[in-house]
C-alpha cells in the first residue's frame, strides 16, 4: 500500500517539521510505503510592506538548518509543487491520500487555502483519510462552511488533534471523528533521543528552558510574572531563552539561543530541568521527555485550545497556567495515573491510524 501524506512539512517551524517526520517514521515502521507530497505551503505575506517586513525578519541561517533537516529525513514526491495552482495537473497515484497534522484546516491561518483537504484530487473514488488534523479554532467562518462541508464529506475516516474539532466535524458533515494525539507523541522518547544525538548544541550545567512564542499572540509583558517566579525558584541554574528577545540577554544567568536546527530543539528540551512554554509542540516534547513544565495559555480557549486540549486529555490540566496564577513547583511528577493516560492515548491513536489505513 502506498500512502501520500499532505501536511505542512516545509515550514521553518520546529513543530511543523518534527510532526511530519514523526508521522512518516511511524508509517514506515509499520510497513507502509509512504511519501510526503512536496507541496510547499509558504503562508506568504501579502502587500509590499508585509513582504519587506518578512524579508527583514527572515533568517537565512535558520532556513539552511531546516533545509538540511528536510533533506536528511523526508521522503518526498518526485515533483515539488511550489504553488497551489501547480497541483491542478497532479498525477501522483496513491492507495490512500492522508491529510497529516498541524494547523492544516485552520481558516484563520490558511485563509481560503483548501489544498489540505485534497481539493485538487479529481477522482471521486480516491480514498482520503486524516490523522490529527487541526482546525486550531472552534469556529469556521460562515462563508467557508459549505466548502469545508463538501470537501470533508469525501473523507472515509477523520481523526483530529483537538477535542473541540469533534463537534466541528459533527456539525459540518454529521459524522463522528476520533480525537488522537499529535504525531510527535506516536513514536516515543527513544526515537527522539537518537535524533537529538545529531545536535551540536552544548550548554554546561543545569538550565531552565523558556520557549515563549510571540507570532500567534504576544504574551509579554504579562508572562514576566511567570518568568520571575521560575527564576526565583531555580536560582542556581542558567535560564535559556529559545528565540528570545534582546531584553532577555540582560537577565541574570540568561542565555539567548536563536536559529537552531530541529535536532538542537529536541536536545534542548531533552536536557532541560524545567520548561516554560507557550508552544503546543514545546508542550508535546516536554511530555515526551517527561519533563516538569508549565504551558502558558490564553484565557480565551475558543481562539486556540490546542495545548489545553492535550493537557486535559492526559490529566495534566494543572500544567496549564494563565498569566495571573501563582506557580506551584511541587507534585510535578508523572504518577502512574498520568502515565496510564499517556500510554492509553498513544495506543488508541496508533490503533486508530493503522485501522483507518488498512480498512
């Protein structure tokens, strides 16, 4: 059986690259022939001012490191599709067309982009399934509902990454979807440790990792309260800010790290003694490596409940923290109940994926 995976694989983003790697790795390990359809979703900015801002912020060192990772780890279709219009003469033949994970169905992120629902596949008999696809929102704009309904109804099975997507699918097409884990949780700690060995990053001594993203929403200055509480608790440690701001360099015992490879990202999380993050995949990898952590979330979960959905499913609700909450550093262990929840979620997700492909 040959599977064509469609996902956001060539985005300069740790989560995007690593979830694509994990899904393909899991399928290969289970005997499937698979390749990622090499569609380069650029999420390009529009307008001259936005383009200039994008080019000024873009880092070509980071681009180079990601390109190296993609080349080493992805099995891609022979043809690369750099524009969605190029898919109009798509001729690759697969037994199953698989929409992968990440925010592939997020209308706020993708605009009117419907490529990730295989809108370019002409055959009415082509078998389509999804695994851990994400809307990352609880609302589909009214003007897009009918198109979503039409394209999603062509899938034989649908699994989603967030709990609130279950009701969205039910509302749109009247079918039940399955809630599954992100692909990065499918393949386990051992595989990630092997990849981390390719890291060239060396940080001496214990450190706390702050991975605070600012592109989806800006958590500053509110997140400062959380940073200060953690620094007070871990006085003897270094404080590593991944993709940190210039101001972070002036903090006591701080190290700002930018432009690292996906290998180094994995290593950075693997070796941290404590993690604070606003990132979904920062959260997922903290769980993979069983690290004590807090995920800083927005109060309005309707906008984006990705992290809380995962934490709630695993019984880790107390690891989600809003800005005004006092941090507790006790009882951060992964007890048997939490371990069972993690194991159950992963096994159920693996079974769901394999069953959807083999049926």
